[in-house]
């Protein structure tokens, strides 16, 4: 039977604010000594109170604006109650029914719209380290508590506790893993353009949770075509775009096989096992938590005025899609060229700067685009002006094409035995021919280009 | 001179004139505590060593010419309900869960007090987590009422009022979530102020119910309370719910004429259930206000009856979440150490927040809370302050209400409304029952009317002698 996958996505993006979400501790925890970026607030000590980070809220809203969301004029934080050792307060401060942003979209290259349900703000948890064997960890000298099980114990590092997280939830609009990956790359690019997160997968700046279900194609033709499957499977612990693709493909196949056998997959949370490329059941619907959300009484509701919204909008830089369209229009680039040149803000800015300088030397934007895309020079180590200089120089050194043609024809005629040897498979002979041509041009011209031309010429003859 | 009977201004005067040193003053109180605490069980922790060090430091500063303008409470001993985090001084919230907890930081209120030169004598007993109206729910044993050791001092800040009544301290900082400052003040004949929500920082005070918790001063008279409020009030960058409103000078505005002041009397507070001795005492107080030219206005607070149910739903919901952090991982003792009352409220709150019950309980309670706020807003269109009893009954005997939790909850029927509305209320003594037990009243005002409430209270206090009466110990 044929099935259509129905996929939605939750993405957590860690913001790169200086301080944490609700206290003044540094939010930069990567590679730091455990429990050095902590205070009463992020340790959840008795009596400590959260004070929201304005910068984080602004950035969350900017992400929302960049995803074409509506901003809520009145919003609030809520408590999500559950017990876990990495959650020092016994609840996570998150947002429940009034997120800062909702109803946005991202448009894929196929023009398909992926709906953004909501963009909300929350705090990260501490990090648990499950230890096997006492030798893995050197306890401080002053440690007096007994470790009853010297073989197996867990440690908590609170440096990550309270780091600002933005959660971006989509509608179940994806139909395959490729769409998901394209969406993720776009999202990653957008938050990097906004300069609000490093969005580095390896460092856990971006965490992905797809929920997947499948429905029979035959159903689509009937009246209930828009009805969602009665279950969904959420997959956790995915830390790369490659694994999200694999996990989704695995789930589509697994669920399809179950349906083929006449069974309905159960609603559950599964974890991705990257070693065996499979998903494993973690928690079923029956064990689902009741988070007992209620408004966070320690933080007053948060409002935003129209003028504050305009102010935020004015802080949003030109985003990749707009930039790409402008590059095509203003510089006459092809779609694929423009796409590559807007990959990062750094590349795009370099290109535009080089174009500006190049103009004075009569160098076309397309020429700069070509040289950057084909990486004929290592421009990443150059200034835009240096790139232009290099182009100007190489142009000057270029031989007129006809002259080079003539020299090559002459050498081929003259060095008949080298040509024969090359044709018999003696590759060294080609280098001999190139050398002869270069001697004739007195060093001008690009050896690779010359080699290519000789091969073409020899090809014509045979 | 009997150093333990001093008010703040008297103690300051003595220190200024060098009639005694801060060390002498502190030693007198420490001695008094040593003598009386075994009977009263009002202190959970006495920090003798730290207190004497602070006293010596204060004496040094006084010798160097430090002024009371710069440090308004320089050399004045005080104590705090054991919910305020005090760095390296045990802070238990009256619960065995925190039996061995030494906070690594100071509550903002405590920091302000030590910055103004005050000397902490110790931490006073309370119902664990503030859950209670008699201090019988303390995991460290109940506090006794200094006026009669068979009776409760009220709660949850029972230790705070008891140490004031017994002259074991000069002033106290209590905490009021549903009446926890005012009920003990009424039961022990001391003065206590529940401030407007947001007037005093909550940072570092162990949370009971975050949207209701109010930090406030307790003292032996109104002017002391006004002076303490001037020190502890104000916005705090560590508390997002603290108000940016500027702090007023509460002491200098006492003694304003109250001629023409409109005092509202809520009919619902004087109907069935109010003890007749308390009713009589309040009526006598009204007479005094009338003589001073105040005008009495009948008002109505129609949702009075819904107060207890609303309060217990909201407070329990919030406390069920606030107490989740005591999960056995970090504070030594696990959740088994919660007492009966805490367990009861955690279960009640967890239930009220559960999916399927949230709308019916928590959300509905929030809606009623809005109605209660509206009641007060309407009432304050007709009057400037409201005069009311603090509790429907005088102090009761230890153990008397333990078996009947609903009766115990109803003791707070007149106080919880004020917390739900987020408004201030000043409790002060207004008489004694035939059995010789204190009776208190409360003067309630609109948001941020502390200055006016303190003035009205001061006017009453000047016309009476209740604050001069002391229990025999």
C-alpha cells in the first residue's frame, strides 16, 4: 500500500545572549568547568526569583518576525511542572497558551509553504553526566558525601541551566525528510543571519524533534483527505541534519510496515539510535506527563507596543531569500549563483563589497561571482579589494585566446612523438607539452587552462 | 534602664548618647532569648556569635562617628521569620527538609537591614513553608503564646509575634501570604504590616505562594513599623514583581489629622461567626476614630465568603509547584520529610492544576480573585480605609484545631482577601478578651497606601495604651 508521511517539527534554538534567561550568569557554557556559571537563580535555590532577559525576549521576537509570525501584544511565561534531576526548580519556565509569536511560515524552494505554529521562549535544563567507574571523575578534596555505588552514579552540571532557548514548532506540513532538511537549513541560516544563535548542531545549539505519522494515499482522495492520522510518533535525541533524515525515513518505513500488517502504530516518544540507525521506544501515551501548566507568578505579564514591534523590525537585517532575489535582480546572477553567495552574511557582504570595488576596474559582478563560486582563488583569506586586484592582474596576464590557440596547434604539430606517447597513456607527456606551450608564451597563461585546451585539441583530431 | 523594653527610637537615642553599647544591647537580648526560648520555642536558630560580632562592628562604627542618617538601624538588634535566606546562617522555613541548609546568599530584605546597621539575633519559628495559622505546623515544634503558654501565638509568623511580645527582640520581619503577619500580631498584641504586593522585595524569601507572599515589618508599635518599612521597601532588580514606585518616608508623615477620614465597615465581616468580644473591641476602636473626627461608612465586600476557597486553591496550586525543588537531590532530606500539612497542600494544589480540573479549580479561583479585587476597588470609592477584625475568634488553645483543618482554615477568613487583592493592611492591638488574651484589628487600604495606614494606626495607638501592655513571663 502507498502512504503519505505527515511530519511536523519542533526545533530548540539556544540563543547566544551574554547572560542566561533569568539571571546574570554567563550563558556561554560550552567547554567550561562544571558548575562555575551558576547562582541562586539558575540553581533553583530556595527564595531565588527569575528576572527575564529582555535581550532574549527581543531575539525570540525577531526570530518570529523573520519567520513571518504575528507577535502577541500580551504574553506571559508559564510553569511546566515535572520532576527530573536536570531541572533544579522542579518546573521549567516556558510559555503555554500565549507564545511571543505565532502563525508564521517558511517557503521552500519548491514554493511549498511550511506553516510555523508558534515561536516561544523557555529556559534550558542542566546537564546530566552518567558516570561508570569512579576513576572518570576527580571529586574535589572537600567532598564529604559518600558515594555508595562507586561503579555507577550521575553528576549534574548547572552551567547550562537557565540558558535561553527558543522553541519553533511547525504545522505537520512536511511530506518527506528532504523537505525537513531543507527547512532546517533555512531556519539555521535565518537565525545565523539574525546573529542570535550560533546554531551549531555539534554544540547542541540546535535540537530537533520531528513527529511523524503516515496516512494511506487512498484516503486522500476521499472526503477525509485532510484528516490527520490518529497517532503521532515523536523522535528525540537527534543531533544532526543527516540523522534527522535517517530517523524520519526509518520511521516512515517502520510505520508503513505496521500499517501493511493491518496494525496502527502507537502514539509514543522514541529515541534515535545513531549507531544502529533505528528508533527505539522511550515512552508511550499512557505514560505521558501532565505538566500542570499555570502562569508563572514570579514574572509579570509581558506586553509589546506597535512602536516596539516596528523598532524590532528595523533591527532585522536583509534575510537570505530577499538577498538572493536582490542579487539576481541587481547583479544579473543566476539563481544557483545567488543561492551560493547568500549562504552566509559574511560571503554575501564580501561579494557585494568586491562588486563595488570591481566596478571601478570595469569588472562585472558575474565575474566576481564566478571566481568566488569556483574558488579559483582562496578568497576567504583575502579582502574584497585583494580579490578584485587579483582578477585585474590575471586579466592583464591572460593571452588573447587566438594567440594561445595558435601556439598550442604549433606545439602539437612540432612534438608529434610526445603526442603519440600521451595517446598511448604516458601521462608525463602531457606535462611535457604544457611545458613547451608555457615556454612559448613566456610564462603567461594558466597551466590548467592550457592543459585543458591541449586535451580538447587532441580530442578534435582523433 | 531595662534594655529589652526599648523601641527602635529609644534604642537609637541610648546608643547615640552612649548610655549603652550595641554589644550591651545585643547581650541583653541574647540573655533574654536564652531565658525564655525553652518555654516559648520562638527561635529556631539563635546566631549568638554572628550577632556579637555585628554588635562589636556597630560599636566600632559608632565610635568612628558613623551616623544614623547613613545607617538608620545601626546597632539595633532584630530577628526574622526563618524564611529569609541568610548567608551561612541556617534557614529552614520551619521544615525538616531544610534542617541543615545554609544559604549561600542573602535575601534582599536581610541585605538591606544589615546594610543599614541592624544586628540579626536569630531566625524565628513558623509553620513549615508558611502553611498554617497557629505555628503548630512547624517541624521544630509549636511556639507558645507569651500571654498564655497554653495558647497558640497564631501563624504562620507565630515566632515573630511571640518574640516581640516577650521582648526577645526589638523588631521582626515577618511574611504574610494569607494573614501570617496579621494573625500572630493580633494574637500576641503586637503591630504588623502586610504591605502592598510588590512594595518589598521577595528575593531570597522562601516562597510559599508567589502571587500572595508579602514581606513585612513587625514591631512593638506603629512608628517602629514605619521606620523598618522605610528601610526594606523599594524595587529590586532581583524581583520582577517588585514595584518601581518610589519609597515614601513613612515615619515623618505620622501624626496627620484624620478629621473627615472615611472609614469603611464591611458588613460581611461583622455578620455570623464573629466573636462578640472582638466585635465589641472593634466597636470601641470605631468610637475612638469617631471622636477624632473620622466618618464611618457602611461598605460591602460581596465575595467575602469565597475568600477561603479561592485562597486555598491558588495558594496550594502555587505551593505545589514552589515545593517541587525539594526533590531530595540537593538539600539532604527527601520529600518524605514534608510534614502532613505540606503534603496535604501539595496534593490539593497538584489536583487543582491537573488537566481536566484546571478550569474548574485554578482558573475559576483566579476569576473569583478578580471579583474580590473589584470588591475592594468599589469599596475604596466610598472610603479611604477599611476597619476590620483580623480573625473571627480570639487565640485558641494548642491542639484545639489540629483535628479540624477546616476550622483552622476559617481563622483566616478576614485576612486572605487582602492577599488575594494585593493590598496593604496594618494589624494592631485593640483590646483583650476576658480571658486576658489579645484582640487585634486591621486597617486596610488601597494599593500603596502604607503611609496613610500607618498614620491612621498611629492616631489610634496614641489614643490607647494597648501597646504598653506586656505579658508576665
